[in-house]
C-alpha cells in the first residue's frame, strides 16, 4: 500500500478514527493488526520474514537480560555476546539471502572466470521484500540497546512486534530507536485537534514533494538515464541535478508523510531530513540527510570500530568502512559501493585539507561566514554530492563510468537547448518541475533562517490558514502526477 494511493487515503482515516474510539488498553492491538495488514498488502508471504525477525530479536533481548543473572563475569559476557550474535546472525542471514545472494553469485562467477574456472551460476529469482533493510536494522538496534543496558527488554512479544512493524515508518523509516518509540506505545494518546492539524499539514507537504516534484522529475531522469548515449552529455548533467531533487523529494516526502501520520495519532518520530542541500560540507550533508540511518551507522558501526578514539589514520579508515557498508546497504551493486566510497572520501579529504583551508582563509583574509562564501561552499558541496548521485542512480558501475565520460567529452549544451522540452517533459511540465524545485528551496531557506514553518502558518488568522491549506491541496490536485494511464510510483527507498 503506497502513501500516494487511494487505498491509503481510505486506510489511514479509518485506522486513526478506530484508534481514538477504542479503549486505551486495546489500541496497541488495533495498531498491530493495522500494521501487519499494511505490510501484507505488498506480499502476504513475506510477513513471515518480519515475524521471524521480530521473534529472534525479541528472544535475544530476553536471553541477554537473563544472562545478567549469571554470577561468573566471563561467562556472563560470553553469553550476552552469544545472544547478540544469534540475533544478528539470523537477521543478517535473511537480509543476505534476499538482498545480496544474487550479487554474491555474480561476483563469485566473475572471480572464478578470471581464474580460468567454470562456474554454472544457479538460477535464483526472488522479489526483494519491501522495507526489509529498514525493519531489520530497527530490530537489530533494539538487540544492541538491550545488550548495552540502555533499555529494558520488552516482555510482551506482541507489543514488541508493534515496535518493529509500526506502519507509518515500517517500509522506509525513519529507523526508530527502542528508547524513543517503545515507551510511546504504552502512553495514552487522546485526540488533539492542533496536533492532528500539524500532522496533516506535514503529510500534505510530503505529498507535494512526492507527487508534484519527485514523480515529475522522475520522468525526465528515467528517460535520460535510459537513453543517454543518444543524448548530449549536458542532458546527463541536467538529469543528475534533477535526480538530486527527485531522490530528496521522494525520500523526504515519505518521511514527512510518515512523521505526520504518526503525529496525528499522537506519536513522535525522529526527524529524518534537515535541509541537506543547504549543507556547506560533505560531513554536514550527512548530518542532515537520512538522519536515522546516518546515526544508526554512527552508533552501531563507526563508534564500535573505534570512531575517532584511536588516532587520525584509524578514524579515516573507520569513516571509509562505514560509508562503504552504507553504500552496500542501499543496494547489491558496485555502483552503490562506489557512491558510498565517494561520500566517505569527501569527508576524509575534507578533514585532510582543513588546515590548508584555514591557513588560506587567514592569509587571504577570507571571512567564510559572509554570504558569498556561504553560498560558494553550499554550491560546491552540492556539486560533490550530486556527482556521487550519478553512481547511485545508474543501473551499474560500468554504465555510470560511461555516463561520466559521455557527460564530459560530449557535453553539447546548445544541442540540449533545442531538445530540452522533448525529454519526457513538455514546456509546461518542465516549468512546473523547476517551479517545484524553487518552492522546495524557498521552504528550506525560510526554515533555515526562521525555524519550522508550520507554527508560523498556524499562528495566522483563520482565513490566511485556510488559504494556505487549500493552496496546498489544489497544488497537489492540479500539478500532481497521477490519474488514468499513470502507474503510481513507489517511493524510491522501498527497493532498499
């Protein structure tokens, strides 16, 4: 069930209304049933996987806590680590089988071929379970939190199942932490009109990002990436810039709808995007982009590897390992690994060059807080991030390499000008896409300077508020990409 579907427009109000009408003691049961129904709308069989992930991490949490009672310290530590290993082994084995097994076989076959050995690759065709990377990481973080003593293990398996499967953020995050969401499942949430209004307003903004901006940009991006060899290299550059905003609006749109839907029901989910394209460095970009995943890798991979505690060289190595693993998390393809490696390299090189930058600023009397230098560093950071996005979007590393060569050797920008409105977007839709990007950037700039816009809107007089609400609804209805003959697009991160 997609957020941008008629089914969800019926599902969500019914679930929310029933949630507030039911007695408090059974509301979580209703949410659990609704969450499992929401997931089974994609594939009923794959619900067994989320059940298995839930049961193993639930059992691991209880067994870790039971091991605390063992008097012998060495045996106690061994047992706790054993149960953590058990939870990780089962869940990562499932993830590997469904997401990476074909990738492993392809690379094994290629490696053996280089060695002159024949390998008949077995046929293996399976649909990737939607959201498997997200709920797996959420369940695994619970196991580690229990091991570290940061949370108490949940005694009720069904309430823990709701933590893993809570439908607003089930298939594409935010990846919630147990200490943040688990306690909210016990709280009583009465209907609050102001909170519901703010949540619906955030959902409307998410719909605008997805339906008006992301899906329209996707038409041009898909066409250019599928036919780049027949187009000027400048078209690849344009499509890559458009993809930067497509992936942002697509994923941030999902997060905003998820956070808003949870808010309507009284739950608070963590912020997942904080105006990332206004970042002035690659490191700052990753503090603003997909925050729930970035902090997950920081807390459960980077810091356990040693973080920055074991010297500068080790810090750089840990950074690269974290970003390479992050790239692989996004997809079983070397292009994703290269994308992760580029983003890691940006941070390492930025750290290495920091003394030289600071020295140059002192010698040249450059005040980096002045508007010109702020803009220059923001644009430069966007260019670095956008170049990496090309590898993220390309179907393979070899295709990405060819596209980079094509973009720089055959740019032909004047040829592109003559073809601009033939790349799946006519003049009106192209202007609508550019206008959507403009609205997005204006909103981000206003929030960067003045803070969240929703409180500003809700403080206005009633006619002004309703004018904003109606303008948002009409923008989605008039400029949204949907209707007869259109196949509603799944959110991009569903494939991860």
